């Protein structure tokens, strides 16, 4: 697939800020649209790939970033441009397939990770899971497409999700290292490049092992080292 000028592409596969600018009637979770300024700086400095505008890689990356933004910040799934709302399904590692409404209610991380030894999605809300990862990654948890292996309508791609573990994860001390997940996804798209379904495949045990590798600290130790749990970040700048 050859590169296509952005102006000839559907809005939802253009730059995420362009989508936000056109979402004038959207109902935002925090009353105002998210600001990805810091994320863009991080992506410019730390991304491994620089995809050509309009390429299949850039289109896949923009579409997933738009979906993540809408799922995280647009409270009404009917206003999501990136998916076919009544048909959309999302699953991880062959597990349950969730609807757009379920993603909106529970949050992508709860449905993405599920119940494990170090993270219990069933005990977390949309807000608590967001706060947990905002605290662990105060500079953001970034996302990029690494490779695309097949073109629409069935797009298979490899991705990377990473951030600097500089804040506490629960009562586990930060290590200051880069924590990374590499995975694969299969997205089924319509002719106009909206998502019908997406299946994610990745090993979350490695990710969570990194977040607990610093060892636990007591409340007094956290306070002495300036535990960032006292801060509330309005929105984690993912991807």
C-alpha cells in the first residue's frame, strides 16, 4: 500500500490532535479535551520508528492512538469515530471480547490486563486503574507501531508500549528504568478504516514483574522519598 496524503484519508486515521480539534461536540471525561503536548515530546525523543505520513504503518498507528484517546476521554461511545460502535469487540490473549460500552465503563487497562498476581482488574475502577498507572508513569506511557504485516481489511501489526517507571506502583518502589511491552494485534476494519474488532496478544507478566521488581516500601519510607501518590494527574498521556 502506497503512502496517501492525509487530506485524502478519513479523519480517524489522521493525527490524533486533528481528531480532537474536530470533536467539537464530544462529551469529555474531564470536561476538556486531553492535551498530548508532553507525549509528543516523549515520542519524538524515544520512538524507534518514524513512519512516513500516509503509509500503512502511520495509518494503523493513528487509528489505534485515536481509539485509545476516545476510549479514555470520550465518555459516550456513540461519539467514537474510530470504531463501529454496535459491532466493536476488543479482546486480549484469546480472552473475553468486550463491547465499546464495556471498554468505556471499565477502562482499557482493566480489560487489557485482567486479573493477575500483581494486578486485580476486578478490584479496580476506571478511575483507580488510571490513577495507578499515572502514578507509576508520571511522564506518560507511550505507544507506537513497529511493523505492519498485512493491509486492510485485516491489519496485523507489532507494537511497543513503554514508559519510565519513576513513580510508585501501589507500594512498590520505582526503579527509574524504562518498562516496555511488545505485542501483536489483529484489527478487522471496514472499507472506510473503522475498527470492527481488535485482538491483542502480549505477555503482561513481564510488564508487571518490572513494576514490582523495586520491592515494597512502608508508608513512612514512601513519604520520606516523596511518594507521588499524593498527586493526581488529570490524564495519563498514553501513546
